[in-house]
C-alpha cells in the first residue's frame, strides 16, 4: 500500500522528529520509505516541511499536489502551505499552536484565524482533525512533548493507524530516547486517546 | 553488510569509504554539507578528511592526492564549484593518476537560497564525465562506479546530486569498509601532463582530454549505467529521463494508466551518466520511436544533444521537452512533469485539476527569517544602524554591502541594514566599486569570519593597496554557522581537532597594514556604536572586528550564565525591545511581554534598548 504524508510547521517544533519516527517505524515494519526533510532554516523559526512516502521501493522525494493521504501541521498558519498537497478525502491533523511572526505580533501584518484555516482545509475536501493546544496533558507535573502527542493523535484518528503499527512506532520512540522513553510514550498514548473534533 | 537509513549525502560518503578513498576535502554548502560532515563524525584511521579554506583549495588538495596515486573525493555546493573551476579546468586537461571524484550538489527549486544553476553545464565545459544518481541507493553504488571510472580512464569524475536526493533518507545496504587499501604515494615527473608550458603541450592535453571523455563514454556503456529498454512495437513513444526525474517515472505511469496509458508501449532511456551524452543509445531510441519525451530538471542539456542526433539522422519525429515550451527551465520536477509530458505526447486528455491542489497558502502569514535569539550579529546590525543615525545619515544614503552566510540576515527586518549579496567575500570588492563610482557617503562592507578566510582576504588586500576609503566589519562568531557549525581557520583551538591550529583574524588584519583596526563586543551596544561611529568617520581603510561566539554553540554547551527577565511593573508594553531587536525569545502573550527562558542566551540587547529599565539580567548559575 502506498501512503504519502506531508508535514509542516516551524523550526524548533519537532516536526522533523515526527517524520523521523514515522520513517524509523516504517523501517522496523519492513515498509519501504523515503523521507525528505526541508530544514534550511529550521533553527531560526522558519518554515519547515517534510515529506514521507511509504510503500514504494523507488520513488521520487516530492509528493505531488493532491497526492498526500495525510497532512500533519504543528502550526496554525503554516497549515495553509500543506493544503495544496492533500488528496480530497485525505486526513488533516492540525495542532492549533500559534507561533506569531514578529510583524503579526506587532499588529503590522495579518495572521489567519482558525476559521480561515478550517475553511480552507474544508474547501480542499479534507477531513480535519483539530487538536486544541490547550488540552496538552501533563506527565509528572510537566506538559508532555507536543510533537509526540500529535503523532499519537495522527495514529489514533487518521488513516495512518492502518498503515503503521503502534508497536513499531513505540519501538522507534524507545530506540530514540532510552531515558525519556516513558514520558514520550505517555505523550504518544495520550495523543492516541485524545478527543478530537472531526470535521469534513 | 548492514541496512541503514541514510540520505544521499551519507550514501555518497559511505560509497567513497567502500571505494577506498584516502583523502576527502570540501567546503560546507547546503545541500552538500552532510557528505563530508558525516565522515568527520566517524573514526577513520589512515584517511584524511578536512574542511578546507575554500573549494578551490579543497580541489587542489584532492587533485594533489590523486596525482600521487591515491583516491580522493572533493565535496561542495554549486556555488563552490564556481570557486573551484579555475583549478578544475586545468586538472581536467592534465587528467589524474588515482581516482578523483568531485561531488557537487545543485538545488533546483532553491531550498537553500542560492542561484538555481545547473552544474551539468560545467561538466560539458570541462569535458568531464558526470554521474547523477536518482536515489540514495544509486548514490551509494554510483560513487563506487565513479572511482572505478576515474581510475580506469584517468579522468576526474563528477557526481551531481540535487537537493531532493541529497537530503532524502531511505534504506540502503551498506558494505563494511575497514581501512583504505595500502598504496604507496607516487611522485610522477611529467611536464607534458602536469604543466601547461606552451601551445604544444596544451593542445596535446586538449586532445587527450577529449579522448579520455570518449573512453569514459565507452566505460559507461560497457557497465550499463544508462539503461535503454525498447518497446515491442516500433514508432511509439520514447521517454528519456535523467537523474531524479527517473524516480518519478513509475508513479507517473501508474497515474497515467487511469487515463488509458499503456506503460508497455513506451521505450525508456534512463540516463544516470548525464555527461557524456549517451549518443548510441539515443540513436537507437530515435530509430525506434516517433515521439520522444525528455524529462530533466533545469537546463535542456540532454534535449539539445538529442536534437543534434536527430538532426544528424534526419529524424522526422517530435521531441517534447523545454525547447518546445512544454516544461520550464525553473524549479524542481515531480510526477507532474511525467504526466504532463505523457499527456502532451499521447493526447490522454488528463484534466488539469487532476494535478492541481487547492491553493491556500496566500492566507498564510509571512515568516521572514531572522537571526537566532542571542545571535552576535543582532548587536552588530543594531550598532551599525544606531551609529549611522547618530552620524545623521539616513538609512537609504549609506551603502552596506552584504556577504554569504548568517550575516546576510541583516537584510531582513527589523534591521534592514544590508543591501546586497553576491558570493563569498564579494562584499569588500563591491564596496570598493561603490567608492570608485563616486558615492560621497560612507561605504561599509560586512562579512563573516569563514567568508573572510574563504575569499575575503584578497578583496581586503586590494582595498589596502589602492587605499580605498571604506569600513569593513568582520562579524566573527567563531564558526561556519549557517551550514550547521563547521570548524574554520578562526575557530577556537579547543575545537580544531587533532593537529589543527587556530588563526586569529585580529593578527591577520593589522599585519596587512590597514589604517585603523578596531575590535568590538556586539553584546555591548553602547560601546559598539561609539567604535563604529569613530571608524566610519576615519579616513582610509578601516576594519572593525566584531567578535562574539555563535549563540547556538554557546547555548548548546550551556555556557550562558544570565537570562533577561521582565519587570512587569515597569514595562509599559511600548514593544521597543521587539521592534529594535526582533529577538525570537521575545513575545507578547495575553497583553504581557514574555521572554522565553529556553531561547534567551542572556545577550542583554533587549535590556540595552529598553528606556524604562523594565528588563534586567538575572544570574542562572
């Protein structure tokens, strides 16, 4: 089965970590994978995207427009850059975090509202799974890593759960963080069980 | 043998190890950096791996090693190849003894912000073979082929990756490499090969160069690097795909099948050796087909060669590519070009909306990039702006030339300090041109430390020799930072690695004989402004060394001892700290100024600009 994932966000949010965990899990499952990060300005709060293509042994790195089965966005405004690449009927997992560019913070430049983003995703014919950042759970008194929570949510609510085994993802998490595995696995599990507003 | 998830850069590095490479040199440049960086991260006895001062030096070192009979690899991005090209042409004419492979990374679609040049043109100009893998798996194998080809034909060989292949990670089977084979270094005295003394020698070298390229073409054909598959029935469609375009064929064919396309009816030529042009295979394809679709990113190099063959054969069919206007010379390819090409060739009537997603990005907020929290360049840009203001110059009347690397971020808000960007070290030359043009206001050049070592020194020497009144500001953060923290000649001795020595810019510049030399600490805004004011007003060549370590490195080591903290009772929310510094650690949340303690490095610039003393520093350790 071929399955394409388009991920977007802002440098520093852990977007690439989500993509790397998916890549590692696919490898552990024996599923062919090509992972193409675009991380030019990742350290500087710039736009970051990653494309993960599962299933084809030999495949071009870029997902075509209307090609992705799943989009994962970690930032409200950046979500809009993934819309073009989503298949009609595909899943759109949106972590509604707002990372305001300076000009928008100063009120000198526009920043889209949730309704605008929601409307655009709907017009593209996608199924929106919206995650409210205020609902991030605590683990031992501290907020869990939001990127693991979002990955969990994608596994729990979208078609990704049919492609990747949860066990393989957990194994990838354990392989990456020997010490902090428990905390990250908790975040993943919480994401999978998150109550998600499904639309579209 | 081990299965690994690696990207194209790492696959090239491991392929070179497995081919017995002895010397690897390069200069960092996105997207090529990871190739050499991944080797530096390994323990590799009996091999020499280094970041060189610039690409020209790197290539000369690699060529010297190859002339002594060893296998050598040199890595760079496309802009770096421009720097190395003077030596490269000469080395190409001489040929090599041991294998010499030059890896160049191009960036169709411009992910890393430089010219969208197609370096295949350089392979054509130098008469050197060029291999272009379509995936990390092919990169691993073709690097080994490149060394064999280089040694068997005595020619340097290019490997070219595009960003999408260089940065793509996939599963690659990697062999154990162990130690490089033991080869004694040879000293070959042969002025006919290794000098350019006189027309007879140079013209013979030109004949030999062409002969070596022909031989390389034969080697490539014999080893089947390019693949030709003819359809059963003649007079159908032929597809020529080069490099990464090959990787989109299967997906494109699959999509087109929904519109009545029959993949069995197509003849295919997959070109992995993009130079020399595979003329024999191309002629066979042309004889067999009535229409040929050419899929190659950027320039129509293969298409033009194909058209020349077609003309020679008096072939009457149709070639679909860039020359007929079907595809653009700008941007990266994906499956869309395969589909559009098939549609154009076969009239499949694929509806445009099948390939067109719903565009929503026009509603997205603009996110201009700026320097990191705590970046030393922030203080330098702010000090330049403030010094010019105090000297009563308007911003639009003082030229501040820019250079490559993090220092170019001074072009963006909130600084808007830097005006232009050309190539490594060019800021100092450009500045001299503005002075000679008759600009009456002060002219300022800015560049980083690695840029200064790379190509800035000759420009500064020129300014001193010709006594051109200008101010050069060298922003020394101790690292080649923008490409991900590589060591350069100025990096602190602690990080130079075994046998490496630091070279101090503060000793080089006065030794050149500049009229005025200053040093400033960009985190001390007030004194930096005074130093710059004085420097700008002095006659002659002035150099200001603005020195403070890159905040990322400093922060990673946990060396920061202070954090900026807001005193909410004093803060009037005037936002001056945000508008002046643009620091990513500052934000307004729920009507309050917030300083993110995870990002703040304690540079104190926000405190320096606050008129209300509402920000103070607190010790964290």
